[in-house]
């Protein structure tokens, strides 16, 4: 992360929890309540560090009701959306429905969707377009698999994903874009890319954005790291000047652990 001389962050860090296919709507209520209480007890400053959760679709209405009813400062979004707005697309969920549920963000292009659902760059591009039509901030996930990493081709591979996803959009359209670098080999494996790897790719992504748009735009986009992030490693990962937060999978299912991750500043000063 980068701070100004008075200690403010240049880009507001984002700690995002991707629940994947875990937690039904009853469990979701319990988890969000516990997370909110834990963060309140810790005096969490949401204006300084944003915290968001990405529950399954079926939980979103319950999360919306809780967040609105208890006036929580957490933000939330969906893990995917359809590229279409309505029609004969059995099983798909359009952006308009997500916006109605109070979602402000949506994950797009997670490696599990690229791999398991064979989502390609073209579809991911169309999904970003759909998100923008409904004022949802796209949280674009990119990253390489183990083979690509071992071949030393990870930077080129990841930047190609960024370029393909963003092709044709203007900086103005992408003003709320967030990019998460998630090396596939570090997801759910307990292996994290080292803080240097996270910084290397975050910096490369920012340079690519500067090349595609302007330096000013590149400096405004939050770039997260994801892959086996825990409270014990988050502070080191976020030390990278270009790493603006974390996209957390498994550890976001435990309210206390996720709250500790969101409170990473305490680990830095401790
Ligand atoms: O895929 C991830 C977040 O989107 C990372 O998952 P883990 O934190 O469980 O490795």
C-alpha cells in the first residue's frame, strides 16, 4: 500500500471475502453479524479500510436485509453475473437483479469460473460490460496457473488477461474497477506467492493500466492479491506499494479471522 506523508492511504485498501460455494442464507446472517460485531469491537474504521463480502446468490437478500436493517458499513457483491440482462438463460443471474439487492460490486473472471465453467476473455469482457450497465463495480480476477508460472510466463499471461478484459472500455467507464491478482497455484493450497511476487504483479498490472490509459488512471485503480491470505501473512503481503488489499477465500468464512485480516494495520504496528 502507498500512504501520503500524513499517513492516509493513496488508495483506500479493500479487504474482500469470497465465500465461494459456502454458507447458506441462515449461516450468512450469522457470519455477517459476527463479522460486523467483531469489527465494531475492534473500532474498525471503514472509511479508512473497506471491507466487503461476496456470498452465494441465494444469500444476497438476507445480507441486504441485515446490512440495511442494522445500518452496517460492510459492502457486498455477487461472485458472478450474466453477460445478458434478461431472457432464456436458465440458471443465470443478471446485473440488474444484483443492483436491486444492493450489491455494489461483482467478481468477474475468477479462476474457478475460467477453469470449471470455461469462461474465456470474450465472456469476461461481456460480463464487465454488463456490470457497468448496472453501476456495479467490476472486481476483475486475473492470474496464472502453475505451468505458466514454472515456465516463467506469468507476467505476460496475467497482463494479457487484463488487456483482453478491458479492451475498448474508457477510463471513465472503469472508474470503480478493482483488479485482483490471484495466482491459481496459491488458491486454497496454503501456498502464497511471496510478498515480492504479489508486488511484482500488482506493479506490472498498474504499468499496463498506465500504458492502456493514463498514469493518473493507473494510480487510482485498486489492485488486490488473493491466494491463501490469512491474518498471519496479510501484513507482509500488503507491504507492497502497489498491493491495495486482499481477496480472501477460506479465511473469510471465519468471522474472527477475517476481521483480523481487515484489521491488518494492528499487525503492522504490533
Ligand atoms: O480464490 C480466492 C479468493 O477469490 C483465494 O482463496 P483462498 O484464500 O482460500 O486461497
